[in-house]
């Protein structure tokens, strides 16, 4: 029975004195001997380090080790040779007795007889020698042929250099199983030699080590649970290869990907488990598969390795004990894996840090931005649901920037790709709430103003509340409506709204049908009543169509400033796409052009705005592949340019108009459409004339197409033709002059 006192310490691996793999595994301080095991350490290293510590020089130890092994080998061979010699002598002596007796005894015969007696006695006594007390001889013989026994003997000799009362501290011995030399040879020898042995092990290995010590005959075992310490330590060398693998994966599943070392590095444990189970797939029968669960490693990272900590935010972050590695190749592999599983991740995860890390992994490699928007919307909702409001302050503005001024149409181009224009109204509402919780009142006000048209009553109250929180009581009062106009009706259905949209604009107002104008106005009023007679949120597309129709009506009345103001309202409607915003810019550019045409004193800033907004509308329309309306968009943009260069020639604008009209002709020819073909042809003719390019084909095609023109398009065509012809900038076309005379004679 072993009389050693054993103490098992948990949560104390940080006290290891060994800092690198190359350092000595044995360190002595006062009356304490610290022995630390690292994966892939060998018994030879342990023996070497202990001999060095015992006082031998490295050279002397090498010499002693080489000599002892050589001596044992030579001595073993010598004994074996004597055995063979004895057998040979016994054989010769026996032959002589059997075949030559009687014979005269000589000196050699006496020597042979002595060898035979020794050989006989040796064989006779061998069983009792082997079974003698202590089995010394048996062990000696065994040590000649068994390497482990030989090492055990040398180890015992080495350990005798240390006092048996010295305190032994064994670190990381739970890394290996009971059949490993660390336990079979080294630990058993330690337990038999010293009186006080301390084991420092992982929390989840406590039961295994206790059982193992009991099997080795240790009865006096005391478990010491140490309190957690904030002391900085580096125990990465103590990790097994499996733990190293999970350690790297844990780093991959953290905000290290954000490259923000000035902030705490948070980790998503649910992303860690997801990637461990799916990204790192290992064969079921693989020898390298993990023998412990992810939760065990997480527990070890908290309690044993001190890699992780958790504070009041409930978010888990890396401590200063973590040394970050360069995992750029693994990051790329993981990024592409996550990109292919975005929908699964969005449906599975709940932790906002998971969505934050997921976003940074895939943001540059996702082709469909809508998938990225899904991640951001879940990030916002999870922050709100988990009440981890400070994450908005830490990370949101680095993702999306600050809210833009939606009232300034000149900023639309720079804000067009803003996430604030892409995410849903529900997400914007949550974001406004989170801004308020973080004290970003101005940002919250801008968001509520952006959403105002969706539900004026609700957002007016939100804005008032925010001003009051800021202490701006006068602005809070002024932001409230004079009367709260709460509608009593229910929200209309989509079919009812679309009916009045079509009747008011596509059938009457867009045609400029004077006979039905009053009916169109009445339909528009009915549409307005439907939209604003309830207290629920309106569909953004309904509002966009409504204000677009209002703008068209003002254009019909030649009240272009009012039309432009309604188009600006269209642009202020949130969460629409490039199709709607592009159409608004095209229409607003047309209003600026008409305004410029009616000016007696031409203001070039007006036509410059027409060109600027027309170009932006064209770009937005092209971004969604809108081939149906593109010829009309391109024709209007070219017309904006033509009215500019009718007063001030600009070669670059002229070339741009040429490219635009050529593209419009190609689309019309491919689609076999003649919608606005007359206008595209006259614009192409004017530009080519200004650039001194041959126009014969265009003139012939225009002349043949005149018969297909409606009265409105013909009038517009002749007006732009005369704008350039009257100043002799282009050649006269007799068939157009004839049409002009006939039109205005009527």
C-alpha cells in the first residue's frame, strides 16, 4: 500500500513554471520540485532534465549514459559467451567420459570438470535465484532485454538524488492515459519515492485522475479547488493537439476578424459549436477525432486555461492570456463555408455577436446583397431581444456609418448604397429604439423623420419624445401635430389602392387627357383618403405611387416647383429600390428641364440639375436591368443634354448624348418597340449633326417613322428640332418643316 499524500489541484494549471516547450520540464525551487509535461515529451527528456537538475553536467550525463548502456551491452554479451563456452566444454567433457574412459587426467581435464560443475550448479539453482526475495537477479536479467525496465532503474537512481520529503508538483499529467509511459513508469516511480505529490489537472479530468491514483495504491487523496485568479499566464504549451485545434477555431469564431484590437475580443460560443460540428468534419473512425465535447473545452477555457471571461453584458470575451495567431488561410476557408450556409446560420443563431462575426466574414464575398441585409436585420433584432444595447455603440456605425440627411437630394448618390435604405421598416424601427437606448438621439430623430411618411402620427410622437429626452422642449412641442388625426377606418387592401392608382395616373393623368382630368383628380383624392384614414403603417410603395401621381398632376398644371417638391417626397419614402428611386430622379429631371424651358432668363443651374438627376436616374434604372423603360429614360437624359448645349456647346456632353441615343436605338431595335422612337431619332440626328457625323440613315428612318407618331410626341419632336434649326446649328429637314407648318396652322 502506498503511503504517499496526494493533492489534486483544479483550476491551477496557470501556476506551471515551464513557459516554452524547449525549456526543462523539471524546475526546483527551495523544497519544491515542479515537473511539467507537454505533449510529445519523451522519457529520455525527463531523464535528461532530471539528471541535469541533480547536479551532473550535460557532458558528464551524456558520457555516463553512453558508458552505462555500453557496459551493460558488453557485459550481457560476455555472460552469454561464457554460457555458450560452458555448454561447449560440457559437451566435450561428456564425450571423453563416454568414449575414452579410462583415460589419464590432465590439468585441462580438471579445468573442464570445474566448468561442468559450475554449469550444473547454475542450472540447479536458477529457479531459486529467479524467485529469490526482491527478484533482483530476475530484474537484472530482464533489464538486459527490456528497455522500459532499464529506464525505470535509471530513473529510480536519478530520483534518489532528491530528498523523499521534497514537495513534488506535477502539471498536465492528465493529458495522457493510464497506459502511457508517463503513468506506467514515471508517475508510479514518483509515487513510490516521495511522500507529498501534487497533481494539477483539468476540472473535467478530476474523476479519472482520482480513480487512476487509487489503482496505483494511493489512499490519501485530497482535492483542492482553487479560487479563480485574474493573474496573467501563458499555458498554451500545455494544450494537446486536439485542444490546439479547438483553440484556433475559437479564435476564428471571435471578433478578431473585425481587426479592432482596441476593443474587447468577443467570441460567439454558438458559432464555435456550429463550426466545430460542421466546418471541421472528421471521420467517425478517425484516430484524430476529438475525445471530448465542445462544452468541455469551453469549460476548460474558463476554469483551467483562463482564456475566456464573462461580464455583466453576458457576452464572452478573450482574456489577456490569449495569444492571437495568424489564421488568414483558415479565415478564407471559413468565410466561403459560411457564405454557402448564410440562411442556415441566420435561422439557427441567436447571439448578436454571431451575426456580427458572420457579417464580417461574408460581406465582401456575397454576390446578392439581400443575403447580407438578412444578417444585419437579425443582428439588430437580436441586440434588441437580448438587451445588449452597447453593441450598437461599439460596432453599428463602423458597419453602416451615420444616418444620412434624406431631405437633401444631392446626397442621394452617396447614400444610395447605404444600409439604411436597404433594411426593412421593422429593422429601422428597432434601430431607432437602439439609438435612443445608446443616447444617439440625433440619429434616432433622423431615422424617425425618415420613416415619418409611413405613419405620421406615430413617428411625430417618437420625434417629440426624443427632443424631450434631449431637453429641447420647444422643439418637442413644435414637432407634435396641432391635432391628432387618428383614422377610424381599417387599412385598405392592396387591390383597392392599386385600382385608384391606375385610374388616377396611368389612364388619365399620364395621358394628359383633358376631358377626364376632373375624374382623375377625384380618384387621386379618393386614394389620399384611403391612405390616410387609418392609423396603421402604410406600405412604402403605396406612398411612392401617391406622391408620384401628385407630382405628375402638378407637371400637367405646369407647376414644376410643386412637382419637384412631390418628387422629393417620393425620394424620402424608405426601403424602396433602385427601380422606384431611379424613376423618381428621371421624372424630377424632366420637371427641371420644363422649368428651364419656361425661364425667360435661363438659369444654367436649373438645366445642370436636370442633367445630374437624369444621369443618376439612368444609372439606377440600368442597375436593375429595366429594359422596358430604358429607351424612355435614355431619351429624356439625351433631351436634358440637348437643351443645355442649345445655349452652351459642350463636346463631352454631346458625346454622352450620342452614346445614350445609340444605346436607346439598339434596345428599341432588339425589343421591336417604337415607344418614343421618334424622339430618340431626332435627338440622335441633332447630336450627329453637331459632331459632323453622317446622318443619312437616321434622316431616312425618321422620315419613314413620322406616320407612327402621336400628336404629343410629334409636337415635342418639332419643338426640339426648331430649337437647333432656328440658330442654324443643324441642317433643315424639309419634311419636318412641312409638319411644323401644318401643325401650327391648325
